[in-house]
């Protein structure tokens, strides 16, 4: 049942993701990019939901969920682009973790976990694509504050 311990760790990592994204949201607030800050707050909220789905599953199968202390990630960022590049890199780590969990669930022939993880595999495609696209758009905007504020405005509409 190593897979359930590994899933417990991933639930903690999802909580840690929320914590890291809240730190990024703080940096964006300091830059007065309120739409981007909103986008990152929504991202943090999604991470709590990702953790919640795993925790709910673990509790349903009778596993006692354990919580560890969370690493807040970087305290400072060098630019707006740096924030989104680090978020993208973080999502790649999440994807790699999910893929390892899938392998372990297969090894242990745990069909319940394999079924649960399908949702996360699909979700990661979307998460990586969102950040990759934002990095492209930020790169195009460069130092053009008009373009940056347009992007900021659009990102403020994330539901
Ligand atoms: Fe849950 O890691 Fe992002 O999506």
C-alpha cells in the first residue's frame, strides 16, 4: 500500500503548491498587477481543490491522512515573467509526480487510485498549457506596459 502513502505526500504537495502560489500572488500585488494577482489566487484555490480531492479519496478508503509543514517557496521574484516561469516549472514537477503515482498504482495494481489519477493526468495538460501560453504572451509584451496592463485586465477575469 505504498501508493496511499505516496498519494498522501502528493496531497501535501498540492497544499504546498497553493502556499507557493499565494506567495506569487503577494509579489504580483506588490507590483500592482491586480488581475494577475487574482489569477494566481484562483490558481491557489484550485490547488486546494486538487489536495481536497486526494484527501477525500484517502479518507474514503480508510487511510489516516497525515499533514507535514509546508515550504513557502521563494520569498522574492525578479520580475513578473520570473513568477510565471517558476509557476510553469512547478507545474512540470507536479506532472512528473502524478506520472510517478500512475506508475506506482499500476505496479500495485490499485485500480481505485488509477481511476482517481486519470483526472489529474488530464488536469496537468491544461495547467501546463495555461502557464506556457502566459509565458509566451508575457514574452511578447516585454516592457510594453500597455500590453502588460491589457494582459493584467484579461487575467482578472479568471473564474
Ligand atoms: Fe495541482 O498542481 Fe497545479 O495543477
